[in-house]
């Protein structure tokens, strides 16, 4: 399933991440999943939120650079090899994974993996 992800460019300075999270919190925006990677100068905070448009608007109001992109959210079994089955299907179909992050759903013993791939439509067909 396609979902929209926000990529937020976060300058590496004390308190910057807190400011971003505070804006989301004060505006009632719930973070469903996130991942952060950094370099020496800035980080990229990738997030799935419950109100993408509002989050983009509020973050831009405080001068934050934010971009949206389509990613795939895929349920997988929370068992050894669960993720490998998904990645293997993509490999067999010639789809390259650019990055991914995952989180658990304890209610039904599954995990959700968020995938950024080079061919989203093809990946979605392969994973049906």
C-alpha cells in the first residue's frame, strides 16, 4: 500500500529536533513511524504522520525544509525470515530498495516495514 512519508531536514544543533517535535505536538499531529539518519551537519528525519498536509504546513511555517514522497507500507510476519521474504520478492522482480525502516504491531504479532524503492508501482504489484 502506498503511503506518504515526510522527509524533514534537521540541522545538527541542540534543540532542533525538539522544536520540530514540539510543533507537531502542539498542532495535534501524531507520528506513526519515524527514522532518523544523520551526517555531521544535518539529519534527515523520515516520518509517517496522521496529517501529512498539516505537518508540512506547520513545519514550513517555522522554516523547516520538508519534502513528501510515496513509499510502500507492507505488513510482514514477525518471525525469522519475514523481512527476507519481502526483500526476496523485490529482488526477483528487479526492484531495488533504497532504504527501509520497520516497527512492530504487538496486537497481531506482525511488523510493518516502510520501503522506499526505485519502482514503487512494480514493487506494489510484486508484494500483493
